[in-house]
C-alpha cells in the first residue's frame, strides 16, 4: 500500500494519532535526512520507507494520513559516519523512536545491530552495511486512549512515609497466593496477597526497580545470564514488556490504581544517566544513530569515545536542551499518564552534571524545581556516580530526599562492634544534620536504609563476612568490597542455634535502628522476612531463585517484628520529625529537644572509642512554634553489650510515668521497669514512652 506524507507539525515529539492519521516528529541536530520505516503487523517486513519532508529547527516531522494505532515503525538516519568527530549515522540500522510508548519484538545479540564491522581491523571506525531491522524491536503508534491522564494522585507526607524497594518479578514470582498467570507481572504486584503483606508491615510507598523498557546486555547473554535489575534503559516512555500480564500495558495503570486505592504511592527508580547502547563498541539502536554527538557526552578532543561517569560505557548528555526536554517529557508522562507518585534517580549526580561538572543550580535540577506537573511528586536522588567529584551526599536541592549510604554503613559498623562507630551512629540517628541541615532542608531528606538492591540483604549482612558472587561469571571481582558485614562465627548457613539466634538478634537491632532514626526509612523487599541471596552482593544478573523472594521460607516472626516497629513509628511523632534536633531548649518547657546519656543518666562521653551503649531522649524540635510542638517524648536505649544492663530513666513529668513500648530482644520478656530503672537485655534496643501515671505498657 502506498502512503502519502505531508509536512505535519514539530510541536509534539513522537508518534501522535489524531483520529485520521499519525504525526511523526523527532529531534536530530546533525542528520541530513530522516526516513520513516513502516512495518507489517508482525514486524518481520518493512512495508514502506518515507522521508520526513520537513525540518523545523532540529525537529524533523511528517504526517501520514490513514495510519492507525498499532502501526509498527522505526527510523533510519542519514548523515556523516565519522566516529572520530563524534558522528555515527548509519541508515542501515533501524532506530527506535525515543518517544515511543510501546515496543514490539525483541533485540537479538547479533553483529548486524552494530554500526561498524566488528571483524575489521579499523574497529568502530569501519562501516557496516547489514540491515539491523530484523533483529531490533519496533516502535508502536499508540492508541491515545491507553494513556488518558490519571487524576488520582495521592501524596503521603514525607514524615509518614515508609519506602519499600522492590522488583516486580522478584516480589511476586514465588508467592503461592499470587495467581500463576500474574506472577512476575504488574498485575501480580498489585494482587491482594502482596497488598495485604504491605499493609501489615505499614508500607506507604513502593519504590520499583527499573520498569522503563530495557535490554539484556550482550556480554550477559553470552554467559547465559540476563539483566535482572533493569538498569539498561532503551525507552524512557515505554513500560518494560517482560512484566506484562494478561492486560498488557493497561496492567501497569491498573497496578497503580490498585496501589492508590490501598493508600500506597508508586515510586519509580529511573535511569536517565545512560542508555543500553553502551560504549563505542555497543549496538546502534536509537540515540547513537539519531544524533550521537547530541545525546551523549563525548570526551573533549577525542569524541570517538564516551564520557563514562556511570561505569556503563556511556553518559546521557542531559545538559543538552533537547535531551533535557526528553527527560522532562518522560517524567511528566509517567506522572500524568501512568499515575506514578515520584522518582528515585539512579546516579543522580550524572543527570545533574553540566560541562563543568555537578551543578545543584544547573539545567536539570532547575527544570525539576520549576515544573508544575512535578511539583507535588516525591524526588529521591542517589547522590553519587564514579565521575570526578561524583560523591554529593547532602548537596541536592531542598525538594529532594537522598539515599544515605553513610547511614547504612554507620548502622552496620555499630552493630558489628567497630570502634568509634557509636559517634557516627549518633549523627545518623538525628537525620545526618551535618549533611542535610542547610538551605531549609528537612530531616526527611535522609533516606535511611541498612540494605538495598545493590549489596547484601539484611540477612546476609549477618551471614557472610565476604561476598560470594561467583555465579555472576566475573571471578567474584564485582560488587562492593566494603560491606561492613559479619558472619557471627560461621560463613554462610549454619545449624548452630546460638549463631542463628545471634544473627536474627542483630537483624532485629538494625531494623529497630532504622525505624527509630529521624529521616525517611526504607526497607529492601524481603528483609522483613529474612531473605538471603547466598552472599551475592551484586545480583544484577540473577533472574532466578537467588533474587526471587522465597515466601514459603519467610520468617513470619521477623515480619511481625517489622509491623510492630512500623506501628511504633506511626504512633510517636517524636520519631519522625521534619525539623532537625540540635539540643536546643524548647520555649514551651525549657527542655532540650534531644538529650544523650549513659546508662547511669550522666552526660555521654563521646570521646570514648569503645562506646557501645547509650540512651537517647527525643522531644519535639525546638524550631517548631510552641503551639504546634508535639508533647510526645521517647526514651531509647541502645545496648550493644552482650550483658544485661540496668538503665536510669530521665525524670518523668508530673502526672506521667515511663512505660516500656518496645524491646528488640528475641525470645525474651519485655524489658522490666521498676523505680525509674529499666533492665535491658544485651544486645538490644528498648524504647520507653510517657503515659499517664498508673498506665501499663
């Protein structure tokens, strides 16, 4: 069938169906011709090739009447093939539309997708003329009805937020009460069984590992592995098809709706720092072929090669106006059309880089702060990359929360028994004010966690003293070196009940620390049930039982313990304050908002390198006006010693008395309180709160 094409419009990028035809528009500053390729319904045959007839600035566009939603298409870009000058145009390579909302078909790991001849002595300076069309996914003209705006956002206050980091497949694949057809899918994620579990442990926001369309790395496929985590994006607007269930793309929107009905926000882990095209030896799939010199950061003076601040081979050039526009359009799409409530930015330092380096006032962070669509969503930064000056904890704008790896390490080191660790933990318990208390930022800015997808699980922190990543095929050289873990006497599984009890107790103590800290708590999915990855601290390529949660083996007592901690935090505003605490005197009663003491009630000796036990009294921040100040008071005891201890409580106000509200001790009676002295087990965390005199715990 012959297709006519007219000039169309440059206003909206992507493929836009208007009821009578489709407008196509895309960016390329350096191409000299763009061809639109239309395919038959199964994507196996190129049915037509049309040159986009018009260019407005750097936007190429055309309108094809009669085309319908579901049409498969791609682009071929003509221009200079000169890698030494930063240009890699090759019209033999079919390219995805960067704005496509759906993909059809998969990518095959074949040399035909390379822009150069891998067998040539010239390497990537050579030119390959094989057609990649049969081996790459196709873009899809979407039905606008699939993406009608969603107007059901929810917005849980930061100080009431509990984040649960999860993988769509990993959370659902082995759950016996998730229908088999829904396991590993968006619909399965929002099934009754999963929602019930999240409610029990008090989760208010699910942070999903990448669901933007991504590819499996060629080097992993050659080893029989896969990119399980998904940090290898090829489509910033398209949901990853491998998680589709019976409803396809609608399943994602249904998932969001069900989470919202349950009062749970949906946050996405997004990867705008690099793409799946890799370094100069990688495939030509989209951005590289459309305008390599614009989409990517290239090494100054050597534009054949890519800046690699991400460690993945390339770095997306978000400081370029059109690349920035794509990222912002993508974020708005996921909020307005897919209903998500926020984003965690992978390697956020990279996304916030300008030519001169990280810039907290640069284009990307400035655009985020002024965008009305994104004004009400949660924004979380992973505040580091491997580039120069890449570690930026505490340096993002006030709108952001940040993953706090310093918090993670402090909690692990303290409960492992490291010298000088109590001093660092003290700062972390109060929201890491040294990093975050500036520019009007709030204590919730610190996202506090002891384990995340990248590293040991909570259980493995207590089971392994070294990583065990042999099945990743990299000779156990990948993954973190510094895990601050301790196997409690035996490396790996054990039948020794004493060692097992020691491990579980340490897990409970670390979890308690997270929930008692100022800031925003985050749980790694499965940590509430004792999940292990057999010591693998970099399971990015393990799409198997190493990473899938084993619900049949879940430690239900530990889950109940997390639910208790979550309820404790909700019940006590002193544990989740927005203002930082600096031991300032409160105008309301003249008492300090925070006090540290030893077990005898004396001021704490912070200079003691072996300090292993302390008490913390929390009151409402002195920064809050008196009439808005909470009357809640919490007295927390952290005992790392193996010995039982007696702790002198602060004087209770007239008409009130201390009661034991929480004890982390495994299999023991709750801490006892008599004559102002509480007896605590070791090692443990105990919380006392004030109640009317005569009340019981």
